[in-house]
């Protein structure tokens, strides 16, 4: 296998931090919501937790677990009843904001290489959105920076497109053995 370029290596690190987090961020609140709705009963708290971890993350418990264990409670946000969706949404919005600001700055290259540092147009748009504070509903703030009122996760795909292309090239010919 050829050596990994610094650009691809950095993208891998970012993907492990950002992309790999998304299923976990979803599991936390999916589990909480199903507990609150009564869909998950107390007798199934731990079993349901690990079923969701397996479904969304492909992760199984490292040792046998039972309902005598309460693994979800190891996460502060579960024990303290703090919603976790804010982190999930923030990661998606981060890339949507970045793509919009790079477009405003006139950047034409790969999204992962864009910097808006010193760009007045991008800075003005960001300032306009931030000036709203909490005075307006979030779709208004989203529209102020992106021109859209809907969240769009495709910016994350755009950002990591060079990594996906590299991984696809590395995996050519290896599919049959899996």
C-alpha cells in the first residue's frame, strides 16, 4: 500500500472525530427518547442500549452484559438528563456553514482545503448570522449564512470526498475477499 499523504491523513483524523461520532450522538438521544416514551422498559434498559449501539455503530459490548449493568448511565448526559442532539446537529451544521462561507469567499477547490481567513465577504456573512444571537429562530440564522432554511448533511460528504475517493481506490480489487 502506498504511503498516505498528509492531506488524506488529516482527513482520516477529522473523519474519525466527526463522522464516527454521528451514530453515537444519535444513539444517546434515541435511547433516551425511547425510555421517556415508555417504548423501552426498565427491564430492557441495558439490552436496548447495546442493541442500538450494534445497529447504529456496529459496536458490541466487550464483555457479557446484563440488566444488572446500566451502561447508558456511564455517559454523563444520560445520568444528568442532558440532551445530546445538540452535538449531533452542531457537527452537521459546522460543515454546512463551512461550505456556505467558502462559496461566499469564492473558493473553488476541495472543501477540506478551504480557509476563509481574511475574507471580508465571508466574515460579513458570519457576522450577520452571529449578530442575531438568540433573537431569531434557528432557521433564520441558517438562512442568513447558507441561503437555506433546511439542514443539509451533503456538505459533510463534500468535505470528505477526497478521503472517500482515496478509500475507494485503496479498496479496488479487495471487495471479493470480504
